[in-house]
């Protein structure tokens, strides 16, 4: 079952449960923190961007996860391959970071003596700015990036409940945003936009269960000169009403059913495979780099494997048109959280 929500409305009812569940091509449901019936420390809000182009990549996060605020930046050089990350945490923001209730408007900022991040929305542009002291080996990182989000660009949005009452996941993925700009890291310069470069936004708001594991994959680029991307995932919440699996071709969405992640038995850096229940997504995935971390504080734990690599295979649009991918840069991940 893939229930599409097509009309605007409230996300939560008066009891704090989802008023509707299903998928959308945009965030049609109004997120209102005052309707949440859970402690402030349990509310999780985040904006995550990942931009890939050529051999370069960057990921940026601003999150207010109730009892923990986060600003984080990772730079990738896939020619080596290598990654550099700096994350700064703030205790108990409890909503004070004021992340906007919609992705359509509003700016997001993270301020610290060693890190400044800014995500600004202006019309069809998203401007990302960063300045970080002592990023690695006492070197600074500074840069500015622009993502283009045309008004006609379809997205993937989903309202998903958990089995426990008043727990929900409201999420949007915006693929295929053309990216441009530069990031300076010491003597290195990461340039985006000289060749094809695209970004994805993972926008999320919700109240989760304590322990959960999810699988997520994403890629955006050009196929025969036309924009193409996809979002795949499973394992997070009750997806009986809808999955988050979707193709994007020339700005239009094409909904998929279930997608299975066939993880390799010999480790995350060996080839993966993906298949869909409707036969419309069949991919192999050749890993280049595993951005792995395991923060274990017993009660709180986050074990992450975000693997960047190359997709090869086929995807079938609603019309039956087959899109063939050959070494298409993207990522796939398995994340386990207890928090």
C-alpha cells in the first residue's frame, strides 16, 4: 500500500498522534511543536545536507535533538579516498535552536566559538555557509555553497508513525539540487559546479522510539544530460501506509514500493545489492569510503556506517522507461541509535 497525501492539513491531532499517514511530493502537513505530547528532550529536529560532485563531497548537519544540539561538517576526497569530520555538541538546547517548522522558508544557524554554520533559504536558492577553526591539523575550513531548488522540483515527504503512541517521523528528502561554490581547507580547495554537482536535503522533525535502526540510500546526478536521482530506505517506523522509496527524473517523482538492502556478509566495504518488490529498482553498489562512527555511552549510543560509492543497475519510471546507471555516485547507510 502506498497512500499519497495530496491536501494540506495538520500533521498531529489534539492527542499528539499523526492526523494522517502516508507519502507526499512536498511537506503538505503543518508541523506544530505545541501539538507534540512528549517531553521537550524527546523532540528531534534536524537539517542535513550532502553535496557530491566529481571526487569531492561535503556533508553538513544542524540538529536540535532535545537534550543534545549538534553542528557537524564532513569533507570527502574520493580520489584518495579520505574524509575529515568535526562535530560540536551543545547540551540541552530543548528547542532553543529554533529550527523552522517547514522546509519552505526560514534559516538555520549554529553558533560556537569554533564553528559557524548557516543554512539560508531565499526563493529557489539554498545558501550554505561555514567557518570552522582547527578543523584538522590546526587548519581552518571556510566556504559558501548554493543549491538550486526550482519550484517545480518534486520531493519525497513522509509522515510515519511508530508502534508507540505519540511517536512519529516527519521527513522530507529533496534530491537533484544543482550545487555550486567552494570550500577551502588549508591549501585544499573543494570546488562544486565546474562539473555536475548535486545536493540532497534530509529535513526531519519528530519524536522517536528509544532504540531504532534504519537504512537509507540516496544519489543525484545526470543521465544522458537529464537530472536523475533516488531516495531509498526502510526500517524506520511503521511504513505500512507508505515507504520513502522514490525516483526523480527531470524534476518529477516516480513512487516505488519496498526496497531491500542486501548488505554484504564480508563487511561494509564489499559490494552491496538492492532490489525492489515491484522489480523497478535493481542496483549493485561498489563502496569507495565508509564514514563509520560508534559513539557508545551505554544508555546513549549511535553506531553509523554511511558508505559512499558507485551505483550500477536499472530503475524503471512510472511510464516504463528504463534508466540505466553506470558508476553513479551516491551513498547508502545503516544507522543504529539508542537515544
